[in-house]
C-alpha cells in the first residue's frame, strides 16, 4: 500500500481482537490505513503542534514555563492513522543515552520546571528496567512535583502492565498515567484489567481522546466511552480537536460540531465524566479550551480567532473555510 511508504503501520494482537468487520468499524478505522491518507490539505503540517519550535535540547519540548515534554522513545505499539507526530514516530527507538543525559541535565538545571511529561512515541513501550532507571533519575530531581506518562499501552498492549511496570511507575511519589483511547470498543476485558492493576497500585489515571469523524463524533458514542472510563477509575481529562497532521483531513470535524457535542453531553453525564474539549493551536502556541473565552467566530464561516495562554491571537480555519 502506498500509504506505508509515508506513514508507519502497526497493530497489536489486542486491537486485532477488538476489531469488528469492515472499514467503518471504529477500531479498524483508527489503525488500518486507507487511501484518504494520501490527500494532504493546504493547512496540514509536518509538525502541527510545534514540538520542534520549543526544543532546547534533543528529545525535549519546553513550551510552558513549569513543564516539559520528554520524548523518551519514538516507538509505539500501535500507529494511529491520525497521530500528530506521525512524521517522526517509529523513525528511531529510545532516546540515545547521550541525549537523555543532556535532557535530564536541562531539567535539573531549570528549577521552574515542576512537571515532566513522558511521551514519544509511547514511554510505556520501554522495558520495566529502563523505565525504572528513568523514573529514578527524575525522582532524584528535587524541584519535580509530578511525572506524567501519556500512553496507549494499558489499552492496546495490556500484557505490558506487570508488577515490574507498576513498581517502576511508583518510583516517583506523584506519577500520573494519561491513557489514550477513543472508543469504548477498545476497552477490552484485558484492557480494563490492566487499568485496574494501575489503579490498585495507587497510580492516578486520566484519559485523553481525539474527536474523530466517523469514529466517535456523536454524543452517544462519547457518553459510552466516558462512562466506561469512569467506571474503570479513569477520569476523562482531554478531548482533543484533531490536529492538522498531514493526511488526516478525513478524520477532522469542525469546531462547531465539537462544541455541539460537548453541549449535548452536559446534563447527561456527571461532571467527573466530562473532559475538557481542547485545541492545540498550530505552530506551537499551546493548548486552549474550546470555549468563548479562547475561541471566537470572526464572521467568516468556519474561521475563528484563537487566544493563546500568553494573550496572542491566531486564526484557525475549519475544513469548511478552506
């Protein structure tokens, strides 16, 4: 398939097990490529959220004063067809020892940094031994209050959540795991058992999901997902507007459609089951809630003015505006 020349493909046995039949299945659509990925819209980018703009040393993104992203590996257990880092994931394995040493030295020398977010790739594809060593290094930095791991592993490869893995995560006293999942069909019995093992180990669990056309862009589907997560002791945290990665236009809804979905969830779900709907401003300007305080219509259909966390203003065009 021509798509495989540009973007990597990988699916775990657990997600094969979760798949239904046909391209319209919500799990199939997330992991199995289609020819639509060969279509690149003019507004789409190779680095849609601006990781490289804010990289002081290799493997590190420092976008906000008090937290950094540490890209500990480029490997994932699955490659999502809508990934905003699809240009880089899978290109390399773990960060080299020299680059990791440099990144840790930067964090240790920057006392304003209170939180480290481990991502990649997927940090939980590291072996428990390697992850244990990294968590120990981070725990030794006195000004770090929180370590956060963003991962699909508990859902797509639940067998990785072993006693050794949970012990490694517990090296820092305030470790949060943010689980990426987009449809309740992904939450197999094995995935729910893996989440239970993390919760029973005392690790707080949050979730992040991406709003995806044809997969979860209706209120009933989202409500089922968020209820299932809450029942598994996972607090729904973020619902991301789909980023402007190359070849992902067929997954992207409009801002107005996302706002209507969030309004439909109010009242039918408990507050603890409702995430914040967010937009990552293209170009590296940060993440903002999709609310009237941050995003306002301009008068041109589909064109919005977005205010970033520092007060800067940016235009964002929905697909209907292009």
